[in-house]
């Protein structure tokens, strides 16, 4: 049985200020916990159901764990139900990214945690392992981001910066996603560069707009006013990869 003190501590990690203070975050659910156990992240505490323990015995052999009921597991985290596992994980140290080769994604004030998690998953799908995020972009270690990324956070590095200053120093094409711009069906992408995606409601900010070397857009054929930033990222990444093959 998990003590009240430990339960309170684990639940506190749902809040950014406590995650930052402790340098710890939560990973919930079978898929995400298995991914983090197979990664270079250090798992500090692990809570699992008996079924999860039996299924992943070999993977768990080197980890300290506590077997709990599904009810206890759900009470610890943010999921309404959890029949597998929850891990308390040490944050990775932020180090600079080398974006000189290949493509990376830059996020300008993407506030929604679900969108950030989805974009991380999309980047992973298309083989992009670097995301440059403005400091006011959603927190990577928010439980909703971790959940939406489905384990892709273990392979895609997210680096928080003053985005305008960072982009100004780059000597490569910087493509910005706008409602109006050159159709992504016609864009001839270079071998390396940065794709900038803007805020969910405001798009790319004026200050970051000044760093854009090419405005690109997704052609519109129907009546929708706009696309979700995650969906738009996927469409652009798909066209980018097709253009480079």
C-alpha cells in the first residue's frame, strides 16, 4: 500500500512548479511506461499492477518497483483509470541542439499540452528528432504532453529557447507556416532547415515572423477556417519528406 505522504508527493508532480523543484515527472500507462523503461531516462520509482509485472518481468528486473492495485494506481496519477503502470522519472538535462543538418521543428507559443504531445509524436513518425520551443510553449513534462506523445518524448529532444534570438543565429532556410504563402505542394525544400509552427489562435508572432525566410501554406479546398496545429504539422512533414525523396 502506498503511503499518504508518497501519494501526495506523486500527485504534486502534476504541477509544473513541483516538477521543476524536484526535477521529476510522471509517466502513465502501459505504452509510455514501457517506452521510458527502454530509454535512457532514469526511472526513480515504479508502480505496477500484477498483470503488468508478469507481462514485462524481464524489463522490470533492474528497476525498483511496487505492485499496487488498479484503484491505487489510478489514485496516484492523472488518468481516470490505469490498469498497468506509473513511473516517477528523472528529467533529462537540457543541452544545446545541433540543427545544422536535417530538419527540425520550431514551436512559437504552442500552448496546448495535447498539441505539443501530438507534435512530438508526429516528429518521431517522420524521423525528426529535434524540436525548438519558445519559452512559453507548453511544458514538455506536463502529464498531458507525455500521454499524447505515446512514448515519442524518449526519442525527440525538446529544447526551450528565446525563439527569435535562436532563429536569428541560424544560417539555414527557415520555413514558416501561414494561412497565405507558397503551397507546400510546390515548395522545393532544401536538404536542411527549420519548420516554424505558430500559436493555436494567433499563428506565428510578429517578432518570429521577421526570422522567416520562406512563407509556406497548406492549400485550402473547403470551408474550414483553419487547421489544428498538430494536423498542420503532420501535413507539412509529410510533404517535406516526399519532397526530399
